C-alpha cells in the first residue's frame, strides 16, 4: 500500500476519475492518504486577465474547492484520509509540483483509450507527468 497518493482530476471530465478513483482508494488501503487535486488552468497571458472581472481568479479557485468538497463527500464519504487541494497553472507542472509538496509516493491518473481528440486534450498532460514525475505514476485505462 502507499502512504501518500496524488489523484489529479478534472470534474468536467469523468473519464479523468471514474477508473482512477477506485484504483487510488484501493492502493491507499486503510492507512494511506489520498490528495485529491483539482487544477484551474492558467490563462497563459496577462493580457487575457485584463478582460476578466476583478477578483475572478479568487472566485474560480474558491468554486473549484467547493466543487471538490462536494465531489469528495459524494464519492469518498467514508474516507477520512482524503485531503482536497486546488492548484493553479499548467496542468502537468502543477501535478508534479504538488507531488513533491505532498511527498506523494504515487500519482494515479486516468487516460482513456486514445482517439484523435482525446490524444490532444487528455493524453498530453498524462504523458508529460509520466515523463517528468519524480515518483511512480499509475495510468489507469
């Protein structure tokens, strides 16, 4: 079993957690901690930020936290060893940074069967994490 598992998910895309969540719970066993991580994507340009309403970033980070809290209550109600985190930035970089921050000994991610669209939208981040992670990565299909 693992002591500290990082489980990055995208609540808008169930394929990022439907199979990965049960795997993470099983691998955490009775004593491991699951770090549930939601990531607010970086807009990539300060120019874009000038068009957003004042306080938008704070509001969206808070909304992500609330959504993750609801998700955990629904899908992990008996898991008292679940910690919820919100990251902000480039997806793969944020996952790797948080794996180090939480001293994760495993990252669990899902990557659905590739097709043209999903290979662009989903697998790119999974691939980057696998290539650059300082810890083992379990990719669930």
